[in-house]
């Protein structure tokens, strides 16, 4: 069994934004750290009448796993009135933590968990910078910085 078989699959950031726009019950969960949200920025879903859920997959600075991740997400999904068939799009910097989060929520019974494989900033470019080749920012999708 391949890793992709343990969740609904991968989409790029543009595909995710389109689905979030078109599907009323679709939601975005940004699993990066509080430091990343504060200093790098977060997706701005206000233009489509939504807001992302911000739940750390790993804590900063320890980088240890967040033992409350699944419980926190489940609680927030219930509060939003989203059932186990709701499309959920997971986002991190470059697609690794979000893939792990998609697998974890699939194991918790949610059937439409998607990994945004190019992430918020995408991979490093030839000069060692992120956010220039692919990802949410490079695609020109709405985002804000605090």
C-alpha cells in the first residue's frame, strides 16, 4: 500500500482554492506552527467567505508532535457542523506535515482528506528561497501576514 492510499489524495494549492471556493462544506486546515503563521503568513479565505482552521501538527520550537491535534481538529469540525464526508484540505509549508495530518484525520474516520502537496511556500529555489516556484504564495492566491 502506498502512502497516497491512506488518504483521499494530493492536490496543488490552486486546485484546493478552487474546491474551497466551489464546495460550501469544504474547509482548509493549516497545520504549520504559530511562528510560521505569524512571520510567514496565512491563507486569506475571506474573499470566498471562509477562514482557515489553524492547528499545529508539530509544536514550535520543540518540533514535537502535537498530541491534541486530532482531538482539536475534530472538536472544531463538529463546531462548524462538518461531518465525516466533508472535504478537508491540509496545508503546511511544503506538503509533508499536511500529508501526515491528512492521514491522521482519515484514520479518525474522515473520508475526504486532501494534502495540498505544494504547500504554502513550496520547495526551495536555486537560491535557497521558498515561495517563488510553487505553493499558495507563488500561485498568487490570497494570503495575509500579521
